């Protein structure tokens, strides 16, 4: 099990962004700290990272593989995010 503070920070999600009727929305959520377990990649067919300009990243083993067996989450009321650009 990973108790690494950086891993917890990188995987924790405290809200989500989405669009509805052309507006950008933010939906906050709360959850307890989830249990992160070490995992193993058995197969990876990734072309996205290379297409983003980072070649050969997908051809080497990942630096970290973690998963959570489940987490209970409570979502709050969505609210509009003000932007200068149309969505």
C-alpha cells in the first residue's frame, strides 16, 4: 500500500469540470482519503503520450502504478465557472 504524500496529492480529486448548455461548470466533491494499492501493468497500448510530443515514454515501464479498490464520494451543487473564452 502506498502512503506516499505525493501519490495521495496527485491522485486525490476534490471536484470535476464539465460543460452543460455551453457553460463550464465545477462540481465540488468530498471523500475520505482513499487506500492506494500498488499495481502492475500487464499491457499498455498508448499512443497519446507520444502524439503529445513525448516519444518513447510509453515504451518503458511506468514510474508508478497505483489503484484504489473503491471510494465513496459526495458531490456538491454545480456552479458556473466564469471564463473569458466561450466553451
